[in-house]
């Protein structure tokens, strides 16, 4: 095997790497990919499924790793065009995997669901419609990977990528008057006050199918919005401390973000400076009542335009 690629980090990064790997596979066959924790997201993609492995898999070193002539760990955050807000995550992967600055032939990310996953998702959506009695169903992911449940019970995201919990509750209360709502979150983030959403527990494979079966997606800088883009699902992404050109798809999604200045957080380049940037960005996902009302109106307008 000539090359072994190692993809680490969040599931969104795994999805964002798919276009570059599909491009690489058009000209190369002798390669493999290790994806820590998210290898299942590549299932069903003919060009990649048999080349992707979990590094925790038994025997992976003897059967895969030691046969590599070169091991590459692509890190988009270290591409100058990325931290200068000139490239998307997918384009930065293209730079590193295909050694090119020509991204004109870079396709969208794709995800493939099985028939069983699609049927299970259809059943969940039908149950949600029967319970909430609205015409259209939204999957909403308000909290990103960096969010944590504080010992006192509060949900805190020090990276300011997640919605403030109170802002989230006010938004879903308003949305619930018009739409069926499904919460995409871990059980630790369920709130007693949130009586507006259905709360299924599922792995990322099933969440892919749930988003595909829904009519619309609302999320933050986290895996759900990458799934929605890969599935061609319309949606709104609420952007906090990160930059839309880097982490989401501003040419596709309805983007909501404050006009406040934000400071780039150079994570994966330096440690302390990233935490200092986070301190400057703390207000970016706090929204007052007037801002929530505007956000709601913005989302409804986008849904009415894109969902029939």
C-alpha cells in the first residue's frame, strides 16, 4: 500500500474529507484510510467503503498500517488558506490529500443510508407527525461537540459554537407552533423545560437517515449540518465563533450569525491562544428576545421558500 491517511477529530471533519478522497480515488487505488470513531459514515460509498478502517479495530496494525509506504495525517487547520478564511474545510482537505489548489472538480460530500435505516427513519418521522400534528418536520441540533454539562446542571460550550440553552428554548417554543421538531442531542443535554421536541437516541448512521427523512435542518457548527449538506437537505446554520466559509456551506445554507467581531481560534496550531480567543467570542451565541424573534422570522422565511 502506497499511502495511509489518518483522519482524526470530529465527525464533521470525517464527512468534509469525503469529497477529497473521492477525487483521490479517481486516480489512485492503492491507499487506505483510518478514521477514528467515524468510519461508519463512509459505509455505502463504493469508492471508499472497503478502504476505510477504524484504528481501534483488532489487527489493524498488522493487516493495514505496517504495509503503508507513507502515512499522512491531513490537518486542515494548518493550511494557511483555511485560517485566512479563504478555504472551506473540504477544500483544505483537498489541498492536503490531492496536493492541489484547484478545487473546481471537488464534488459535494455524500452519505449513503441503507433501506433498513430509511424505513426506521420514516417510522420515527411518522410518529413525530402523529404526535405534534404539523405538516413539516425539522431536525434541530443546538449543541456542538464542545458543549458540556456543567456540574451545576448548565450546558456550557467554551468554544461558543453551541446555542445558549435559554436562547434555544425560546427558539423551539416559537418553532413548535408551526413545525414538528426533533432534537438531535445526547441525552445529557435534554432539558426538562424542553417540551417542544421529540428526543430519539440514535447513532450517527441513524441520524443521517433521520435528517434525510425530515423536511428541514437547523444546526450549529457540528456534524448535523455536514450531514444535511451531504443529503441535499435545506437548512439554517447558526454560526458562533467560527467562520462560515471555513466550517459550513454559506452558498447552500441559510446562515445566521451576529455582526459582532470575532477572533479566530487557532486550535490544532497553538493551545493557549485558542482558549484566549474563546474568551473574546463568548457573546456570539447569546441572543436576546429581539434577536430570537428575528432569527425565527428568518428561518420561517427560508423554510417557506425551500420546503413545499
